[in-house]
C-alpha cells in the first residue's frame, strides 16, 4: 500500500486540508491512520482524474523530445524572458524578441547577448520581413477590453488593443503554429464576449484554434499555484494535423516552496541571499503573529480589526491578506509587489516579503538569470513572467507537433 500524507494529497488535488477533513467526515475520501497521522492510500486517490494524470505521468519520456531540425520563433511581449527561456530549453531558436519595457530588455540582453531583442512598442513593428520564415509565434498579450456595440466581433474590432498586434504579427508572419497565454480570467471576461472576439479574430486570419485550456503551473514542475489560459492556433493549411498537437504531460508530483528554496529536484543548492523589500515596523509586528500557511484570520480579533481596517466588515474570504506561505505547499501566484497588502507573500519562516531570488525560484528561473533595473522593477519583471518550466513544457509540446507534421 502506497501512502501519501495530507499535505501531499492537498497539493495533488488542489484542495485545502479543511476540505480533506470534511471529505473524511462525509466518507468521500477516507484517510488511513499511521502512527496517529492521517495518510491516504494511492488507490483511493485514483478516483480523481488529476491524480490519475499525475500518477501516470509521462514526463520522463516527454522531456526526451528533441527538434528534428532547427525550429524558429518570434517572441512577443517577451518581458524578462520566462517564456523565451523555456522555449530555448525545449530547443526552439529565437529570431526576434519584442518588448517595450526598457528594464526587461536590459534583462534579456544581459542574460542572452546574442538574442535579437527589439525594444519598441509592438504597434510600431512591421513583421512582414519574417513572412514564411518563422515556424512559431509566442506571446502573453495583455488583455484589454474590446468594444462590441454593433460590431461583427472579429479581427478588425480588436484594433487599438495589444491583442490586435499579436494577431497582426501572426497574420504577417504566417507561422505554422502559435501560442498565446493570458490570465485565467480571460475565459469569463465581459461574460465571455472578449474570448469570442479573440476566437473569431483567429479564424479571420486563417488559423484553427484548439479549444483554449487553463493550465495550472504547479502540475508542470513549478512550485506555484499560477493558472494561465493557453491559446494554441494552427495555420489552416496544416489544420488537418490538429489532433497531432497534445498539451504537455504533467510532472509526476506537485512541488512546494521548500523545493524552490532548498537543494533538490529544482536546484542544486539552497537559495542564496538577494535583494528584497522590508516591512514597516508595525506591519512586521502584526505579521509575526501569522503562522506558516496562515493569513489575517489567524490573528486575534483586535489585530484583525487593526490590520484590515474597513475591509474587516466586508464579505469574502480575502485569504491573500496578511498571507504567509507554507514550505509544505506550492506558493500562491507570484505577484509584482510581494509586500502589497492585498497580495501578501510573506516568507514561510521569516517575517519579511520574499526576496528577488526567492520569487525568481518560485517562477523556476535559473539562479544564473540576473534581473536588471531597480529592485521594484526586478520584482515586476518576475511577477509578470511565464514560469520557465511551464514554458519549457509548452515548448516541448510545440516541438513534438512540428516533428510530427514534418515526418509526413
């Protein structure tokens, strides 16, 4: 009998310990007691689809995928290079990276002097010189509201938004396949109308969209609960091969903050010291009272009222407030401002926000990747990045698809 402790099961199924206990009480998932500790039999977990996928992981085979030839890409909204680095790890060759923000461009150039980094507003960039010369276009376009009044809801209706320029690049370059990534909320943005406009736009420029899917980074060797909506489009003349594209295989376990900070599966040494912000004196005194994995609800009522102010009387869980991470669980989504009240990311053991390098490790950047600009800019670059290992998995899925269609 293979047993898993309650933290491992909580992470695997992405439910709270409280929920697991409720399931134990109502008979949905019965724990096995071992030395007084709740554990769960692997067989009982196989009733959950996600457990089946993780336990039957093909990750070790998946990462053996190599390009049959040199596949090229254009990376848009490149940021600090999370997506680009993951794609590089998968064997994809970048011919152009476009990014507007100067400090992010400095980071890209510092770490990869040979990359062709174009520092400019995408709206100024003409991509026609790359027509029929590039296999892949990737990018995490910022999501802006579209106007729908009396419109035909297609490519032309996205003018003035950054998605329009993402689609314009694809239309001008004509890659075989593209990947766009965005926040999970795009699914429901404007009651789903925004995604419908995007779908129609992709159709308008001659691409067939695989049904969009939300991927949870924590199932792809990333110690973080980040969720991203992934759009994959295949050029219509190749769309008969659409079933040859498969989303990445999941990793065989869920990694935690401990895996990010300590020597092990992700890194060959413990996390080193790096720059970080500090709490003001009174905030630190209050945060000292929050236990590992806890939040404002673990404070005494008087401290709750002091810390939350008017928010104390509002509804909702607000569990991100005064939040201390847990070494035993994946981190919450890494944000641009780790000490901001609404998106608190306190170190599990020490009473301080995460440092730059701790944040970068949770995003699975290698320690050799150095961020440029002021401290606040470095945090922002990390918070906006695609986790490197998630991008690596997506890169492998693209290489696998390209290999398959070129074997015909």
